[in-house]
C-alpha cells in the first residue's frame, strides 16, 4: 500500500527549545531541568545524564513543557536528526534550543509513529539531504516542519507503532546483550595481558599488579632495569617525503596515516624534525601515552616530532612483541601517566627523559617470546569473538532500520505480521 506523505507541520506543532539562560532575569524565574541533545541517543532512546538546570519564566516553562507522546529531535551537531518519543510526562522540565519538539495533533498523528518515521528517514539519509549545507548541518524547526513523512490514518499509525515497539524491543535486547558481551571480552583481553606480562606463564606466579609499582610484582628471576637500559631515543634525520606517514592511536595502534584520511607528505609544510621508524621500534604518541597510544611498530615509515621513537640497544636481547604488550598494559599506562607532565590532565605529555627513567622488567628473551606467542594466540581468539559480536550488532541494527522502513512505508501489513 502507498500512503500520502505530508509535511510534519501538517501533523503536529513544531517548536524550538529555549536558549540557555544561566542567570535569572526576574525574581519569579524558575530553575528547572531541561532536555538537551545528550539525552537523545540512537534507536529512539532518551537516557539519563547529569541533569542541568537553567532559568525559565513561568510562561516559558509552560511553552517548553514535555508531555507523553511528544517527539524530540536533535537540532544540530554530530547527532543531528536523532529522535525519540517522550513516553511519560516530564513535569517541571523544559528543553534547550538544541532540541526541536513535535507535539502531534491527536486526530492527525501519534508521536510513536512519527518517531519511527524519523528514524527511518535518518537511516535512509533523507534527513542528511534535507540538512545539506557547507557548514555544520542543522535540522532546524523550519526544516522539521517542512520534512515530509508517511501519513496513514491514526489507527494505522498506532498499529504500526505497537508492532514496531514489540519487534524493536526484541532486537534492542539482543543488541544490548551483544554489547555487554563485547565489554566483557575486552575486559578479559586487557586483564589477560595485564596478568601475563607482569606474572609470566607460570601459574604459581603472583597475580597481576594492582598498585602503582607493577615492577615489584614480577617473578624474582626477571631483571629490574630502566627503559634507558633497553632503548635509546632515535634522533631526527633528513627525510625526503617518500616514506609512509604513520600515526599512533590508543585505538588502532601504529597505522599509516593514509588509512585514516587522505594525507600526503607533499601537504606538510616542513619535514624538519621528522623521525624514521623501522620494524621493532617503539613509537610513543607523546601527548596520548597516558591513554595507551604507543606500540612497537611492525612497519616502516616516518612520524612527526610529536612522537617519540625508541630503538632497542644492540647489546640487549628483546622481543618487540612482548614489549608492545607490556607498555600497553594498564598498570604501565598508569605508571606512565604518573610521570607525564602538563597543566591539564587531558594535556599530559610523556617526555623522553621521563620515559627513559621509568623502571621496567626484563624476562629472559626466550620467556619473552613464549609470553608473546601465548598472548598472540589468546588475543587472536578473543578478537575473533569481539569481531563476531560487533558484526552481529551491525547486522541487527541494519535489520532494525529495514524493519522500521518497511512498516512505516506500508511495505508490510503489520496486522498480518503480528
């Protein structure tokens, strides 16, 4: 079946929220909590966040109230176009101008159906097209009002919303279960690394460190040294720009910059201070080391002066894979954070002199290799399970979007489907 598409303003009243007012203008003004973009999340969710308040006059609070079946839409920013339906009255609440509210007209539309129609439009890219702009996109109140959505009879809208409530609830439950599994697997992966790099493979060894001095928790036969006894800082050399530009992230490790975005060395203003990286070199993102943005490189390339490059001393036997795990372990990241410097916590820097002074453990090289082999094998298995769960979440999300699109456009008869 095909339904007429009507502008949202024909189906409900569209209203933009109030600009932030941090101070009262009159003695009668009221400090009230307000809904903002952070509350409205994917899949039509309104979540609890730290409630903030701002000042409203009594009249403004009445105009900006939130009732059951209202639809709220994120107006701008990264989440523009996200929507959710208000399930119960939010007495005493208002909403900020980062939110557009639709109040359906009872004989023309229901909030739940409009929300699903907007979710389908967002997934299909229709809202992106409506908001196309050279600057930051905004789904303004005018654009919302003019945006066309399917408009079946109200009873049909309720039937569709009831059906989608049931079906999406099942899908959302499965997605949440898989997300919890992913979190558990990631924690298991981190814990396995934390314990093994500091305790070895001997089951009689003490459990992984929990304090700020992980070195003291290592087996007695491991040597205690400082980083300067293992690595030296590689100095800047002249580069010609033909080498691959590398980047270091706590999420992706050491990867070519070209895999993240289209960056070529020709675009750099100057290559002065850049350093060559060879396989086996330890590379540290000076600013983000406290987040684990470091690792032993498996590839060649160059990095900007913002990174530290450390090369193993020729007289020391080291297995680079072991130290890649060691320096990424949470106890050592904590230790590096303690020795990083900066005015703000988010701007801490780990300078070479501080890193080279830090203590570290040095198992015999054959033990380093066994630990690295074990962790390679175990983390590969865990990563495969994580990938499988993430794939399920992606496919379930796509299934959810396709189901909503089919229902709100009349491609399936929800009464027969039910």
